[in-house]
């Protein structure tokens, strides 16, 4: 089973730190619903990291995803619709995201096989 491992960095719009706080709180508070959406996306692992560097805030998405999943934009789940609203409000899309280059993926075979059963 093929998996896609990604890490991407997104710039947060100026003045949106409080809304990002609310966004992250929303995702944490609705984790049961969030996990249901991951199944449709064939998303095995998704983690959001936050960084403030020289006064600029960034969010990083790390994910391990299987093949053939539904994109978040096509999701019918309410939690994904709210997630996309926060995204539109908080993420600065005037510049491209920074996609990190995957060099080495270290996932033991038993974990890879488990991904195929999900």
C-alpha cells in the first residue's frame, strides 16, 4: 500500500493569531468529528504545528495519507466546512505554501500494513 507523507508550511495572516487559537481549539474540541473526516480522506495521521518566527506566525501540516481519499474541499462533513472557513480567514494565500521535500520515510512494515486495513 502506497502512502503519501507531507509537511507543508503556511503563513498566517497578520492579526489572526487569536482566530488561529480559536481554530485550534475548535479542532481539539471536535476531535471525534475530525477523526471521522480523516477516514474519508484516507488520512492516517494529520498533525498541525504552530510557529512564531520574528513576529510572523506559521502553521505546518504534517500528514500520512493513503491513496484515493476525498479532499477536504469535497467533504460533506460540517467540521470540514468550518475548518475551511477558518482556513480562508487565517491563512495568507498571497504566497505559495512551502512544501518540504520528503527525503526518508521510516514507517515499520507492521504500521504500513495497519494503514491498509483502515
